[in-house]
C-alpha cells in the first residue's frame, strides 16, 4: 500500500522523487468528468451503479457486470425552474432497486426510489414529492440508516422535521416502503436523542442523548422493551455518537474521546453502561472525527467496516497522514495483504461486500492516480479491474504530494501537504499557497485535479490543515472558535513563512488561492501580509462576515445559523470582530493583483459578496480581474464551468507569477 513521502519541518531532505520531465497537459484533462465515479456494488454482487458524464451532467448508470447497462436520465429528463437535476448521492437498497438524492445547482432537491433500469420511480421526500409546492414538502428525509431487503423494498430514514415543528437535532426514525412511497412505523424521539443506533434487524435499540454540553445513552433490549438510561447526562468533554451493533459478538460500539482528546471507537456494555478500552487509538489523530468525515469519490475514509448485514465489526478505516485501515477480522487482514501485493503502488480500500460475502469491490488510488475500481470474486478466484475514474490521466506524469508539518507561532504543530512539480526537488519553486474551505473541513492525501493542474504548470502547491480542521483532536478543532482574522489566518501565514525558511519557495513568486473560506483567507492574507504574496485568487470567498451571517443560506436554517454565529461571531454582539475580519473593510490594504471568481447561483456565498469586494477594490484604486459564471452555485460546477475556471486561474497565475518551472 502506497503511503505519502514526508518532508521534515525546516529541513529539506533527499526525497525519492523520480525526475521525469512533465509535459504541459491540456487543461481539459484535469477538468473532465470522470469516466466512472462513486462505483457501488449491488447486494448480490452482480451489478454496479456509478456516475458517468452525459450531456454535461454526472448521470447515474447501472451495469450488470460484463453484460448490459442502463442510463438513468434524472437530470435531463426533469427540470426545476429551468435547471437540470443531477445526482447528489445514491445507494442500493436491494438487488433491483436504488434510492437517489437529487440536487439543483448546489441545493438538495429531493429523494426518489427507482428500479435498476430506471423504471418504477417513486418519490420519497422533498421536492421530488410535490414539485416545489407552495406549502412545501410533507417529508424531507435524506439519511438512510437501515435496509430491510424485504418485498416492499423498505428502508429506515431519519426525519429531522424540516417541514414541521420539531428540532433537526432531535430526529425520529421512519419506515419507508419504497415500492409505493408509503410511510410505515415511526420511532418517536423521546426528547433528547441526537443520534440513534439500530441493530441488524432494523430495531432502534440505542439512543445518544444530548443537552448542551451534556451527553448520555438510553437502551432497550428489543422493540417492545422500555427505554432505560444506561449512561446519565453528564459533561463528557464531547458528545457521544453511535458507531454500530455487532450482533455476532453481542457488542455495541460508540464514538467518544480518549484521554488525549482524540475521537475513537469504544465498546459499550448495555447492561452496566461501562465503556471498555478503545479498539484503536492514535495520540495525534482522530480515528472517527466528530465534526467532518473525510471522503474520496463519495467513500468515507474514516468509518467502521461491518459485514454485509452488520453482523460483525470487521475493521475501521481512518486517516492520519494518509488513508489507512485496521482490520480486526484475520480473514480480511489477509485479503488486504493480498490486494496490496497485487497493487503495491496505490492505497487500496474495500468499498462493498456482497451479502453472501463472495464478491468484494475495491478502490485503488494514490496522490498521482485518480483511482481504479476492482472486483474480487472469491468463488471464481478472480481479481479484475471494473472501471478507471480518469483513464486518460497517466500517474507517471502527475506530481507527488508530500506530507509536511510545521510549528505555528504559538507552538501548535500544523499538518499539511506539499505537491511538487514532476521532475523537481522541493527547492526554490514558485509556490501557490492553497488554504482549504470550510473552515471545518480537511485536506486529505490523494489525487486532486486542480492541485495537479497547477503543479503541471510548474508551480508547487502548499496546503495546510490549520486549526479548526477536523481529525487532529478536539483541542485543535476548538482552538479555531472565533478565530477568523486571528489564529486561523496566522496558521496560513506561518505555512507560507515555513516554505520560505525551508527553501521550498522562491519568496518573490508566491500566490495565494482559495475557494469559499479559502477564498476569504486569500483576500485576508493579501491585506495583512502584502509582502508575502505577488497575487491572490478568491473563488466564492466571503468578503463581509456580518452580511454573510444575515444574507446567505446559512441564515435560512436556525440550527446552522446558531452554529456559525457561535463559531464565528454574532453580528450584534461581535460587530467589531466581524467588521475588522471582513476584506471589504480593508480593501485599501490590498495592493497585489487579485482575481475574483463567483457563481451567479451561489446561495452559500451570494454574488453580492463578490460585487461589494470588487467595488471596494476599485474605490481603493486597485481594480481586480473578475469572472462571474451563470448557472454556477457554491461548487466548481459542470465540466464546462471547471474548464472556464481552470483556464482563468492558469492564465492569471502565468501572468502574475510568470511561467512555472519547466
């Protein structure tokens, strides 16, 4: 299994980067939709479902392995206010049927169930049900927590009361019969259950209580037994979460914090409420992060792995400097070793197991390889490639991603990645500093088309998981509270200064480029550290925090609005903090060239944020370059949108930084 090379802090070491000259590849190669993505195996192991580009949209396809396939045209066949629907997510609920969540731009639209050939489509929730009726949807559930594999194609979903009275963080459990869309039995929330645990038969038997900083657990032996409290509400330095039931070994697992304040998995005795020793722990990294689950191609990289019918906990996927896995089942540990011997140059992750356990879908990828899906057939004793995500990408021509860490000015160790142009050592390179969005998300080692494009043009790319990035313990996450314009930005500046001190970067040729919160960070850095950066790019960046908290989709949802105000600041109580951290208020300090890119349909960071920034820069005498894209929400959008964005970004970098290294 391939793992990332490491670059030690403040010391350039000799790293084994194969020095092969990299040709400039077409921008379209990096912007194209994958040939196949999010591949998933049917319960019988005979078919796969996946997304493939069709008429500019990622469209759901189903294929019998080695036989016929179907295209399910959800997007082109159905329009909402003139815009095509696309598939946001999907999953098999039986051998014949799937449940699909649709979206319009970056807004979730609804959920429907349909047969593998596209027939017998039944609306389940959201606007799939009533086509944007004025009165709103009757039910808008998105989360499936159990599949029954019965004749009515039934599933369990969470009802977060988005259409009625009730708190989103106090969900009920609802049975949905997908053959006709009927709602069946409901498990009512007894009052303070934030998350549920269901056993292999679909019976809700565990409830995680939450009340402010307090958490606890209720439990019942079966469907007819009364709920009883096995852990009272207490301040446990972090909310407990359900991980799952291991019926084969009669165990329950929950997520909780270790003494080092790292999230991991603990066994819980339902009779006594006593938690045992953690199954797996790491002094530096969370095993199952609380606030954000890193993923690649729709696959959760930090999650428990259960046998097909959730009879046993087989292992845990987790992320340190790269994705990893810990197997508890010896047979699966042996399977992992066998796959790693066949594919030694990639990280190889088990995606799906057929119900009979005889067929397994694997995903193999690396920092230079977008990934290939493989099918292992234990009965037929075969292991073959099913689908490559981006077969036109040649890994040998891609740039390696090095794991790095550095110390912030207050001594905090910050982790990140440095992608080095192919054929070059990490020395005296033009550099693009790329802070991630969020801020409560995390960069992960793996193939990133935009990063690879920039590296292919001869620029190194520096990414950092500044404080607030989940996965590095509760303290680092909480240290970011109300630190916009503060320590988060210090971490980004300190990463840039590390790259200069370590000799990685040519100090006269450094740009900063970010998307969403990263776009905000780029504008902030240009105003507060003008000596560090030759230019900057903000894609959908926040420019006025008070306006963002009052006029964006965040403001439309009470729970989301409350969380953002708690983490960032309140427009009334923290007016000065938000004012001083907003780039529109220090546009006169930004003297370096700026490119602003904005989607016209963005509801998370509305276009007015970009327009006000442009106006402020023009007033200060520093007119920026700008690009507004019709039909684009708070994402990179469709292939044609990405091509336009990527070309604009590359042209700007080459104009302001000069050409990258050959």
